């Protein structure tokens, strides 16, 4: 049994109707909110990991190594040979 949102839930609030047109779509508002939460969580995790490494080791070298290793998969997956 699925519960469909009522048309009132699809309608943007009046303050949002004055903003960009894309926010008038209910599904995009859900997508945007989810992306915002995910981005914020990733940022907090990255900062917390760097803080923890530096706090435990007091080493700028290890902080750099951990930062590089956390970004290495992205770096190596985007580099194209040739």
C-alpha cells in the first residue's frame, strides 16, 4: 500500500514560488534536500578525520598522507591514460 502525497504537498510554499523555477517541482526539492544532507555529512566526515589524525599524531606529514589516500581513488579513476 503506497500513500501518495496530496496536491498540497506538491505545491511549493509561497516563499519558494518566488525562487528558481526548478524548486517548484516536488521531486527536485526532495533530491536537492538529500544532496544537501549528503554533502554536509561528507564534509563533516572529512574534517573530522583530518582533525582526528592531527590530534592523535601531531604530524603534518601523516595528515597529508591521510588526506591524499582519502582522495586517491577519485584521482586515479579520473586520470586518463595517454
